[in-house]
């Protein structure tokens, strides 16, 4: 497959990308490759291209919740206690939906945002899914105050040689800061730990972690404060996470815009937190970059007028996404490409159509059927997309 005439976010170059199987075979200046007519070629106009994004924190089966809580909590402990007493009905409605359906929706939530790898926090999920990668090769602990026997689990002799991931310092009170010290003190064997949130984390503490997964949207919604990334980035690696819709918007691009307003990371650093830095942290050597031999995990989006490079990237919304490829396969495309893909012989019957604001997206699999099935369990569930009529 040949994808033609794309503006590379990183350097503004106009390129063509040739894909072979699951990999990027070649990246060439636009128009250089002489197609011999043997392959599918898709032409774009005014389109940006970037690697499939890596969401380093989500609870894949928690994405049918509305945002729960009144906000302005001192910590996640206060939030957890409050929603379990006041929002029981809302929680039960979602838990009434079979987990497999909730997981499948979580996959689509990520795909609609241009995410091709999501790091799941929670129990290992086993699901029939080939739309995106669900990364689970880590030792998941909930948090110091909600995970029973976390000290033992962190230090158990036969813990898999995989990084540990836990929510930590999710609050603006002293106990949230102290729990970070507690985890550092009890990390006897110096396990690799990726901390999620770290709102209360200071720069000295940050040095004890392999990375901090920043989820600014969730932090502002729950605590009204986020981590001091401008300082912490000098002490640890910063990755980006959305968290689930129980504490954040489904829309990654709102999170990214919020992060950018913090002015804590440069344009490149924020982009890297969703691509190369995350690929390095999760040991995905062939992800996060548009380069020859890398995975053909690729997102193409409509460029807003007169915008270039990172300025154009940070102005995007999910409706601007024209195509998502995962391991060389088209998983989502915009209806503006339907004619081109049909003429090229792509089997569009394997896709279903949904409406996202004013745009129509075709996604692999039967999303409308999934939405109807979920609705049969939870009648007033609200999706960010509608079924096309
Ligand atoms: Zn979380």
C-alpha cells in the first residue's frame, strides 16, 4: 500500500509512505515513488501524518462511565470513598454491562482518538481484538492505599521481570506525598516502577521512578491540580495517559490541549510522551516512529488551514482523523476516502459507519451492533459517536 502526499508532523516534509505487510517499507519525498500499478495507492490533500499514538494509562473496561464525583478532592482516597457512597447507582449500571462489551468499547474509544497502543491498568484482559494493541506486559498494582499487600507484591521473589505500574501521589495532601516515600522505601530490590499521576511528587522522589505517566485531565477533574511536570521532567521520563472516562473526557485531544496550556513540556517533548518515550518505556522497539522497518502504525489527519507541523498537530480533534492504520491494516477511515478505497478494491464491508460530530467514520468491525448491545444493558448510556442512519 502506498500513502501519498502527507505532511510529516516532525519535520514538515511532504512524504509518501510505502507499507509492506505490517511494516513501513519506505518513506520517500512525495511523488518520488513510481507506482507500477501493482498496489493500492491512497492520495491525500492537506493531510498530516504521525505515528499511531501510545496511551500509557487507561482502564480499558471503565470507559462507559460518566465522569463521577464533585471534584476538588484532597486525594484519590477521598474521591473513591465519595463515589462509592454517592454514585452507587451509576456504578452498578455500568457493571451490569458484560465486561467483554466494556472492553470492546474501550478499544474503540482509543481507536477513534488515533491511539494504536494502550497500556491497560487493571486485571489482565483477554479479548478478541486486533484493532489496536492492548499492552499488558507489566505488573499492575492499584495504589499504595488501595492495593492489599503491595509491599509483598512489589518485592516478591518471582515477580516477572516487567515494570511495575501503580497510581501514586494522586492528591494534594501530605499523605499523598508520604505514600510516595513509602513506595520508594519499600522498593527493596529496586524494581522498575512507572508512577501514574504523581500530583504530590517532588523532584527528589521522581528520581526513584523510571517514568511518570501524566494524566492532566483526570488530575484537574478530581483534584484540581496536576503534577509539576516542568520540574519533574528533569528527574524522570514523562509519558502521557488519558485514564478512563470515570475521571476524564473520552477525547484524548482535549487532554493534549490541556497539557499544552501547562507549558511544562515543549511541543517535541509532549509529542514524544505519546510516541517515542512511551515506546522506549514499554520496550516496543518498532513503535512510535515513522521510519523504515518500523510497525506501520500510522495516523493521518486533516490539516487545518495555514497550519504546519506541531501547530497543526495540536489543533487536531478526533473528527479530523482521516485514517488509522495498525500493523499495516486500515482500522478506521473517514468517509471522504470511501470512493478512493472502494475503487482500489478495499473490502469496505468489513467496516461499519458511525457519526462523530459532523464527520462520518468507518471503523473495522461492527461498532453499531456493539453500541446497541451495550444499550440493551444500560439504556441511557451516552456514546461520543452516533450510529449512522
Ligand atoms: Zn488510573
